[in-house]
C-alpha cells in the first residue's frame, strides 16, 4: 500500500492498467475518459445535484442508467488500483483515471485536484436520463450542457473527446470508431467532421448513425468504417457550434488548451473548495453510504 496522498503512485498504477492488448483497440484509456466524464456529467447547476463527488455509479440507480452501459469495464479495470491504494476514494480515482488517460494517449495535461468523498447524499443523487443521447440534435446538447454550466465553445471542446475510443453495439447500440487511430488524442475528429462525406445509415438494430466508407479503395483494403453520432453531426450544422469545430480542426494547440480547461471544469462540477483546495461541501456526508 502506498502512503495516503501519494497520487503519483496512483497515477503510475493507472498508467499500468492502460495497455490491454485484448480489449477494444488495445487501450482502456478511452473508456477511462468516458467513465470520468459520466461520473461528473450528471451535474445540475440549479439544484446542485449530481457530479463526480460520491461516485454514485457504484449503485444501481446511477450505474444502471442505460447511458452508463459498458462503464462497468472501466470500473473493473481500476479495481486493482483501488486495491493497491485503498485510501483513495472512487470519485477521485475515476476522475484521475480520465486525466491520466488523456495525457498518456497524447493529449494535454489537465489540472486535477483530489479530495472528493465517496459519501452519497441521497438527496443529491441525480435522476437517470441526465447524460446526453447521441440520437438527438443541437437543442438537446445545449439543454444537457447548459444545465452543467457550459457554453457553446466548451461543448465543442469537450466533444473532441470523441477522438478517442469507439461506440459498441452491445452498449449504446451505435457501432464503430470516430477516427482511424482511436487511441491517440488529437484534433482529427474535428478535421474529419468537416472533410469527409458522412452518410446516414440505419444499422440492423434500427439505430441511425452516420458512416464514412472509403469507396476509392478496393473492399478488402478498406479499414473499418468510421462513424459519427447524430449529435456529432449537429456540431457542424449548428451556427453556434460550427465555428468552433473549424477553429479546433485548424489549430490543435487551441483545441488542447480549451479541452484541458473544459475537462478540468467538468471534473470539478458541484465541488466547492477553500483557498487551500480542500473540499468544503460537507453536506455530501449527510446521507452516508447507500447499501
Ligand atoms: Fe461520448 N459517447 N458522448 N463523450 N464518449 C460514447 C463514447 C465515448 C455522447 C455519446 C457517446 C462526450 C460527449 C458525448 C467519450 C467521451 C465523451 C458513446 C459510445 C456514445 C453513444 C458508448 C459505447 O457504445 O461504448 C454524446 C451524445 C455526447 C454529447 O456531447 C452530446 C464528452 C463530453 C466526452 C468527454 O470525455 C469529455 C469517449 C472517450 C468515448 C469512447 C468510450 C470507449 O469505450 O471507447
């Protein structure tokens, strides 16, 4: 066991969990980035409910939200890290895993602060349905992200996380990766959104998504088709979002800088700290553990 507070030791063990040749594209990084995002993305500014504090996804009310399907894999991959550093809270571990994965996969440094608790206040539990639905459009995206306190620029920056990983038919119903190298953090997602000709298609499970197939290549030389969700496509058709897609496609450094700030903000939603950085919302302790 490491010394309580030795976050560098935890970071090292998260890195050691990233490479998994038999899992997806060989890395758990993308699903860690998504775990951190879904742990935090339930936040509602108005009622001050949801957010990463409390690690509510351990329990069925939140963990069983269909939007969280597949994240049990991410949590299981992190279990050995928790076992080696039992002093770290799940809420800190999951958010830190996202930050470590972004960096290790070639992305920017993201400022991360510890101190989240695993106490769950029943009155702060988010209802299901707060996370975005990929089948929808711009209004839905704004509804979800404005609720957390993000603006249009931050929404587009955060969406750039879809440079990583893939959709899975048995999790969300969608299928395939957004980019050709889904374990390398870059601004390729924005470039492809603009550059490629995306075609709407209906999968055999009835789910609608956009795909790109390189028809110039003979069939046996083609890569797996790339995909975009209807929500991804809304970023290029909406006049408030589209200018940011172009900026991030043109300027990787700007994207990295804006992503880093927005992802750090996401992981802090609902958390209040004093000047020293210590968490002050003790109300999270009121509800105790849910068993
Ligand atoms: Fe996402 N995302 N996401 N996403 N997301 C999926 C996968 C991944 C939406 C829907 C889906 C963000 C925003 C949105 C990642 C990070 C982030 C999947 C596929 C769906 C569906 C799940 C599956 O089948 O396994 C929608 C809708 C939105 C929206 O903004 C409207 C944001 C903000 C992030 C972030 O991290 C900041 C990552 C990474 C993945 C790949 C996961 C994996 O297992 O691989």
